[in-house]
């Protein structure tokens, strides 16, 4: 499931602040989500004051659990991604596609990287383990933070448990 978070942003045109919701994760196995990314429609809030729309430079992770890959768009360094990657390594293994998700700064390169996974040019490492203890630890540590682990894990438990 894709995850939206609450944010307050400043319009680059009029300088006024306003609340909005931005994606922290987007699930690419859903066509409408994949299209939002590929058509540059994700995280593009419209200012309620001057109606200017722009692409918010907010880091998020694109995940396709059916194809087994993840990619971060990180237009600026985001230390919370470091924390997320450590958590993914504990839960799914250091070589899993969550823990090894590339971090891409350039928007077009980000979309090209996603495309390269879909064409098979890039291959991701499967999830080989699931550590419920690591999940419980992450939930305790991240209660006040806006990470995306809990939502992803709920959807991942069924496929892993079935294998």
C-alpha cells in the first residue's frame, strides 16, 4: 500500500505555506500509481493561494512487490532512508531488494532505473527472510516517525508466509 504523509510546504511562486499530503512510498504494481510516477504526476501539489503547481522535491520509495524491486528518489540526502534501510536489512536480509534499493537523485534517471527493472535489465534480490522480532523493534523505535515499514510489512507477510 502506498503511504501518504502530512507535510507543510512553501509555494515557490507566492511564498505562502500550506498543508498537503505527499507520498513517502508508492506501490508500482498498481497501474494508477505507476502512471503517476511515469507521467510526473506524483507529489505535485497545487498552492491553494496562487494555484501554482510544482513537483515537490520530497524523497520517496517506488516499490513493486510483484516484480520484486524498490528504488528511492532522493533529490537531497535524507537520513531517514539510512534508518529505513537498516530496518529492512534486519527484517528481510541485507541482500533483499528493500535493503539494497538504489538511491537516485535525478528524476529522469529514477524513472529510467524503474524501467530497467521492468525490462529485466536490472535484477533485484528476493526477500529470503522475515524477522518478526525486527518488525516489533522497528515499530517501537518509529512510533513517532513517518516511515513506511509497517504498511509494507502487512502486505508482505502473506506472500512470505505462504512460501
